[in-house]
């Protein structure tokens, strides 16, 4: 499954996600997925 698919599934199931960002462990709740004007995927996470 792609990262997009994992985040989408977490939003649908109202679950948080664990990941590593710049070498640091993070735990966040995803809220919104979208595609910007430049064609890149974007996610809003808290």
C-alpha cells in the first residue's frame, strides 16, 4: 500500500499514525488529504 493509501485508511478509521521524520519518531492524527496546484500530494496532520 502507498503512503497515500495508509494515510487515507487512517483518516477513514479515525486512527493515528506512527512514522519517522528527519530521524525522529512522530505520532500524528491525519485529517485531510489533497493535491496541490503543482500536482503534489499534501496532508494535514496534527
